[in-house]
C-alpha cells in the first residue's frame, strides 16, 4: 500500500489522447484534476499510429501507480477500448468530435459499444470535464476528504445557477 | 471508517432499474458482483413513476455505505442521470433496449449525453455485465486483492477464447 | 376557484429551462404568452445542477396556481420528463439544440420517449414559440375569449403569407 | 357555456387515426379516457385517402364541442399536423410504427417537426396511452375533480411499482 | 383537348413552396422550366398556415390546365403529400433543409414515406433543379420535340464535364 | 407517332429490378399497371452483376416505345440512378429493404440523393405500388381517359376507408 | 522470394474474427478462397479478450507469408483497425451485425472511420463473401491466371442472372 | 508480363472522381502515390453525367495496365460500385462529403453497401489519403521494396507522434 507521500508525488490518473488535435478538449480533464489536487500525467498515445506504445502504456499503467485512465479519441476511436482490454484499471472514454468524424457518431459508438468482459466508462461527446469528475468520484470511493470536496464543488456549481436565476428574474421580455 | 465486518454485511453497490421488465438484463450485473463476492442490493427505482423514492434513494446512498450505483433504464432514460445529479457516488448507466425504445438510441443518448458537471459512466446497450465489471474495477482501485481477482477473471475469459480457437482450428470449411 | 382578479395577478404558465444559455430560445414562449396577455413566470431550473430545486418547483407548481409548465432543455434533457413525473400539470417539452448536443437528436429523444404513465407534450427542436402557442391552446379549452384571440392570431399569420404571396407573384425569375 | 348534462352526453375528446391498422395502438387512448369517465369519439380520418373528410373534421371539431384532438398516424404522418393547421384545438400527435415505417423515425419527425405557428403536442412512439393522459391533464386545467382523479391514478401506478419492488426484493440471483 | 395556342399561354407546371424562405431553392426549378420554354406558375402555398388555400390549389390544379405540380417544403413537410392526396396530377416533392430542419432528415422522411395509394415523386435534398428536369421528362412522354431538347441538354452537361476533364488533365499535383 | 393499335401491343412501362428476390415487392407495380390496362414489361436488370445489359436496356428503352421506367433495388442501389443517367425517360426508383440492407437507409439514400442533372423520382421504402400509380399519373398527363380512371380508383380507395370507418364506429372499447 | 511449392503449402490470406459467433458469417470468405484455390488460415483473434495475441498475430503476419488479412468483428469492432495499425499488409474489414450491435452502425463506423495513415478496406455489413473476393482481386494484381479465373467467376454470376431473367419472363402476374 | 521499363512509364493506379469539386479531396491520393513513386493517372469520370465514358474507362482499365482503381464520389455515389461491376481490378471507394450530401451518410452507404459478388474497398469519409495508402499496400503484395518503403513511411508517421508527445509533455495546464 502506498504512503501518503508517494500519493502526492506520483500521478494517479493518466490522461491520454489519440492526437495532438485532441488537446484542446482533453485539457478540461486535466483542469478538473488540478482543481481537486489530484496528480495526473497527460500524453499522446495513438492506438493506430503508435500501437506498441499503447500496449506498453496500458501494460504498466497500474504497476506504476495509476488508478484511473482517461482516454479521448475521435473517428474510429479504438484507444479507450484497447487500453481497457490490456489494463485492469477503470478506463474512462471521451468520444471526440474530430474533423474526420461523422457528427461524432463514429467516436461515440466505437468507444461505447464494447463487448461483454471489457467495459469502458463512456462520457458525453467532448465531455473531458465530466471524465475528470468521474475520475475524482472513483478516487473518492475510499477517500472521504475528496468526497467532501466533490460535495463542495457541486455546491459551487449550484451557486452559479442561483446567480443565473437572479439575472433571469431581473430580465424583462 | 468501516470495519471489515461491516464491509461484509453491508451492500457496497446499489443496482437499480426503472422497471421490473429490466430485471432480465440487470441481473447480469448482480451475477458479476456475486462472482467477485461484493455485497450488493438490487431494487426498482423509477425516475418517472416514483420520483421521490428516487430522490430519497440517491440522497442516502453514500451515507448508508454504498460506494457505486449501477442504474439501468430504457426509452427516455432519466434514472442514471438524475441519481448522478443527487448522489456524489460514481453512477454507471446501462442503456436498455426496452420494447418502447427506438432501437436503443433513446436510452443511449438520454444516459450518455449528460451536461458538464454531472457525469454518468455509460456502458454499451444492455451491457449490465460490463456495468458490474466496471463497478468491480472502481472498488479495486484501493483493493489489491480485488485487482488480482480481476486479473484472474480476465485470464479465464482468455482461456475460453483459447478453447474456441482450438475448436475453429479443427473445423473444415 | 380563482376570481378573475387573482387570475390577472398570478402567473398561470411556468416557463423553465435548464441553463441560462437556453434563454435566447425560451424567450419566444414568453413573447407569445405576453401577446395573449397570459401571466407567466420564467426561471432557470436545472434537473442536473439543482435537482432539489426542480423537485420543489414541480411539487408546488399546481398549488400556487400554475396551469401549464413549459420546460426547455438540451443534451440529455431530463427536465421536462422529471417535472412531468412530479407535477400533475400538463408539461410541454422544448428540445434545445445546445452546443453539447448531437444535432439535437439527444434532446429530442430524451424529452419525447417518455414511458407510459408520464406524458410530455413535445414540440419541435428549438420551437419555444410553438410551446407558447400550445399553452395558450390548453388554456383556451374553457376560455372562449382566448380561443377567439387564437383564431385572430392565425388570421394574422395567414395574412402575412398573403403578403409573401403577392411579393413572389411580382418576382421575375 | 355547456351544462353538465351536455357535458356528459357529448364527446370532448376526438380520437382519430389514419388507418384501421392503427386501432390496436390508438385504443389505449380510449381506455384511459374511459377510465377517467371522459366522453370521447373514435374514428378513422385519413389525411391522404380522405383529405376532405379530414378538413371537415378539423373545421367543425371545436364547434361541436370537442376540446382536445388525439391524432395517430404512421409513415409520412400528416394527419396530426394538418388537423392542427385547421382546428384551433390542442392536437396531440401519436407517432405509430406502422409496417411501412422506417423504425418509426418517419412518423416521429413528420409529427414533431411542425413549423412555428402550428404546434402538435407529440408523445412517444406508439404512446397512445400517454396521449390519453395528456388529454386528461389538459381537461383538468379547470376541473379540480379531474385533477384529483389524476393524482389518484398516479398513486395507483406508484403502488404497482411498490408491488414490483417487493417481488424483486424476494428474488434470489 | 388543348390547342397549341392555349398550351403556350397557360402554365402547365405549378411550382409551390411552403414559405418565402424556400424561394432561393425553388427558383432553380423555375429556371429549368424557363430553359425548356415550358410555361409555369410559381407561388407560396403553406399546408400549415394556409391549409384551405392548399386544398383549393390542389382541387383546381388539373382543371385549370396544370399537368405537373412541384412542391417544396422543409421540416415536417406536409405540402407535397397533401397536394398529392387531393390532386390527380403527378406531384414532385422537394425536401428543403430549412433552418428548422434536423439536417434535412425530417423533410426527406415527411415527403418520401407516403402510404400506398398516394405517391410523391421525391427528389434529393434541395434538388429543385432535378424537380424541374423531372417535370420536363414527364411532359416529354408524348412530346418528342421536348425529348430531343432533353437529349441536347444532357449533351451540354456532358460537354461541361469534358471541359473539366481537360482542366484536370493539365493540373500538376 | 404511334397508332392506338401499337399502343396496345407494345409495353409502355418497363419494370426492372436488381435481383429475383425483389420480385415479391416489385410485382405490386405490375398489378397496378394491369389494373389500369397499361402494357408493361418486367425483367431483372442488375447494375452490378449485368452492367452492360443495364446500359443496353437503358439505351434502347425510349427507342422501343417505353415511356416510363420503374426500377427497384436494395442496399447500395445503383440501378435507378444509372438507368436515369443513360435514358431520357422519367425513372421511378423503389428503394427495397433487402436482407443486406441497413434498415433500408442504404437503398433510400443511394436512390434519392442523385446529383443535379439526373433526377430519380423516388417513392417510399418498398412502395412499388406507389411507383405503379406514379407511372399511371405520368401517362395520364395527356390521356384524359386514364385520368378519369385514376379518379375512380381514388374513389374506390376512399370507399374502403368509409367501410373501415363504419366498422370502427361499431367497435366497443 | 517464395517458390511455387511454398506458395501452395503456406496460407497467403489470414481470416480472423473477434468471436466464435462470427464464424457463420466469416466462413463465406473461406469458401471464396477455397473456390479460387488460394491457401488461407482461419482463426479467432479477439482484440479485446486476447489483445496480445492480436498484436503478435499482426506483427508476424507478413513475415510468415500472408499477403492479405481479412478481419471481421461486431459492435465496437477494433480488430480490423488495430491489425492494420500493426501489420503493413492490406487489411479487409468485415463489419458484423452481432447480437450486441445497434443495427450494425457501431461495427460499420468502428471499422470504416479509420484516421489518415491507417486504412482498412471496409466491405458491406456481413459481406464476408465480398471480403474474400476483394482478397482474390488483390492477389490477382500480379497473377494473370487468377485474374482470368475472376473473370470466369463473374461470367458464372452473370449466367445465374440470365437464368433468373428467364424464370421471371415466364411468370404471370 | 510487363518489363520494369513499362512499369515506370505507364500508370498503375487510376484515380477517378465524379466531379471537379472532388479534386481538393482526391488529390491527397495522388500525393501519396507520388511519395511512393507509383505512376498514376487522375481524371474525372462521372457515373451520372458521362455514363458511357465510365463504362469505357472501366472496361479497358486492366487492359491498359492499371492494377488498382481509386474512385471518389459524393451523394448517391455510384461511381466506385459501377466501376467495380465492370472492371476485374480492385476498386477503392472514397465517400466524399459534398455540398449535396446529408452529412456524408449518403456517400458512405452508396459506396459501402455493395451486394455480394461486387466488392468495393471503402475507406473513411473524405479519406483519399488512406485510399492512396491502401493502393500502395495492394501493389506491395508482391513488391518487397515497396513494402519496405511502407514500413519506413509508418516509422516517419510514428516519429511525428513522438514530436507531438514531446511538445505536450512540455505544456503546462
């Protein structure tokens, strides 16, 4: 079992994406993890252009201390499913509406429709922010402090809605 | 913090579904949890027919010791997303191709396309088995014994493929 | 039973939406109600970010005198269906093609495909104007003056078409 | 204004459908109205095979005392929209997955996607039961007894869920 | 039977559309008819905003000498099908991708999926030019001069392709 | 110009289909033509398996006296469009939901979405009967007797609806 | 370079599939290769259940003498694309409509929509027979005998159509 | 059999497209062939506007020394399938999202869903680059030098990913 000190130093979430063009979307996951003070690593792992790098990444992920993997990809998006096939860690898949994509349907179905035995926790199209939050929720399963922070975060979100409500109440139509 | 004894007695995964007709699908999640010796509860919570029961279920879920919620529903499937909106626990959504469904598209999109701030970990259409496995993976984040069992399970699955391979190799076309 | 004076003072239609970004679309409903001199209230009620506010809104809606609820939402749009599950009032759902949406299919199916027992009167994508008109039609069921006004409104619409016809008849191709 | 006696005798809801093959679906609306003791008429009005009968039906509907029209049709389903274009009454559209239909998509889009100015209150595919309930909700806007009955109906539905819950709680997996 | 003189004076093709915003698309049909020297009329006939005008137009169309009707509409596009239900003339339907439309799917399915007994000759999305050509082909069934002109037109189109071929053959990549 | 005697002897409508498995659908077109006493020929012309036969068929179609071609095909359905590219006659396309088809979407889009310059008059999925009626309408453009027969046919169809109406009026729910 | 004798002994086409349930579809490819006397091997290689076996298979495929790989899979079908990412051989992908599939859309998009750099030659849904023929065409690029056999095969197919034509010509409707 | 000299002089890949507007997409295939020093020809062959030119092109393609045909088209894209029906050469189809297209679905299904007996090797929407690579792979079946070049090309692609990885590793979020 890791000591708290290790926990601080080593990344516990791996954020990977199929192409550098996915960074704009995937950095939302990083920002959420940063907000919750969770160490993460972020890199490019292309299932199709660097398949052996992908296999290697997935094989050693849990051994090097990662607890959750967030994988984003567009088009025929094989990265999340292939990493889930190799690593025993929970894999969160982010379908990305890339320029090659058919309105995002290809990414969604390629990531979501995994066969029995190999789940990918799929979030909405381009929803890297939700992928980050889901990773936090998974880590909070045994970490009540983190759970408390999640509740606070939700209250902040709710407060923002309250502000929007005030503004709309003052609007004349 | 819970003692190991509590852990054995109290369910850590809640499996809920919108209608009794979903039991045939959702019991696959229960069987996986049983296989991994993880205590679970299974019941019907209808977002549309028993909305206040749903709110209550989601509100007390983490307080009573649940760590993960698996929610299955068909058609305009609001159960997973609404429970995710109320509970801080990770929620795994199982889109179900019910008789009312338009080839499952309605269930998939209603569960998957959650707005930023409220993720649902969506699995494939009818893939309650994968929902169960994903719950096990989440619980294994801090439980190395469970992680080992997951690896064993995968090896069994792989062994079954090996058997299929032998059979096909002996087939004449 | 309400006196006419109460009727003037208190809103009879509640217009709600999931996010402030929906205001541009949903104000069309307000403008129609204003045109027909029907008192309304308009606010933000997020099923996912403020679930308990949503439950509260739906629970007291008919008690405080609302007769119809118009609810607009995008993506995995649970607001109309959840309000319909709690309130006995007729709920009109407006699917909104938000930036998160997959061409609007997710909003449409999440709102339309409600299970038996809990109807939502769904209108076209982004058609808040039609939601307003449908609310007027519902209120006109027992209000012949309002029915007359609806007929006048239709004649005006028809007159606009007549003007368009004149213009096209004078166009040379 | 009608006396209560007239009310009992004359239908207030008109249920129409495009073809005799739609009866199996549309009778669900009739059964709901019967349950709530609301007088209705049910007949076939084909937009495509009897267009003038359709125009006539829509023109006199409100004059003869109807308050709501429920119209079901499959394929290129023009009946609900055309009746809504002619009658000032609220029209509830039921998309039907007929044998000619492409998985119901044609019926849904033909009924739902009405232009601004002419709403149709669309319910889910084949959801004639919900069309009936929506008609009851519209009539209950000014009829508190009917509203009470609706609440009772919901409690019965909820009670059925409770029974399902008991049964599933006793199931061994 | 008409004399040649009548034929020249009176329009033989009626081009109608649901809204003035459709003119930009539908004028392509007019330009083709003009090219082939076929007298036509063009106007707005809205199935939903001017339903009785539509019925009237369809009822007298063949009596006043029209031989073919071209009808364009977007969204829940009922105009072509309803005119085809009333008039015995062949009706060519042009699905229009209007601003309200869901990528054109609603217009296509509303026009194409007519029930047995009432055909609409549907052309591609926004393909008013093809609607014009199809009308010419129908009129050329008994008019060999027109058939000859159609063949010439095709040869011109082919010649344009030849020019494009020359240009691409000279391109360096 | 043909004499009436030639007209009786020679087929004026050519019904072609891509495969023998399409006969069950396409014979509906033949039955309609038989009903209206219009001579037709029916045969198999496969765009993909007999491409040169297809070219030949399309090249001589109008020369041998055909006035209209009805072409049915499933999957990637190229027959109607290719015949329309070669023959100057109006071509009616019947998308067929074959066993290879993806719910008919492939057939519909392959036939409907023809480029500008080469129209195909597309009817609904499997709607060979409507293809037959559309051919009759095209031939009736200059044949008032045939137009009268079409009107009679419609009255018969309407009479059948009247019978259905009587039956439903006597039904108890 | 291989001697003719080696060529006879060693398989030149590898047929792989994700699951034993795909055999019924994929054996069609084997039967075509057998017909053309092309040595092949057929086995199960699951991208998700045996990922390392898949990597190994793809890595040594061209070294052991395979010239073409045919890969069939259903649902989130990653096998063809992943093998294409590792092996330099041309990979033919067969989307399979498995029981888990959403009408085959998931398999098609997962196989077809590969990013630039890694092509998969995708054939129609379930079209393993065409995958076999495409492999033969690829091998015939430098083998004129095989090309001649392909032409003969086509003539046989054409002859079967001729027989169907005779039969339909004798049918009375 | 060709001598090496012939091989250098005569094109071995024919790149054809339905319209000059497709050049921007299709030139990507040409650039790949140029990169691999494979002689090619590129021209416009419209299935619908120049059908006989298409037949001629396909009939003589293999006779004049072409080994592979790459055909791109949009909308109801018949060019790849029709050329595949006439020529015994392998045909690679490139679905193009033209301005007429419905999000590319029409092009994809028209090219992909070929019936048994006539395969088209379909690549992703607009993926002319992949079509070029697939042609190279087919030619490399018996040309080990070309196979080596393909492997080098892949290593270059992989190297580019490595550079992207370095850049993302230095990015601060």
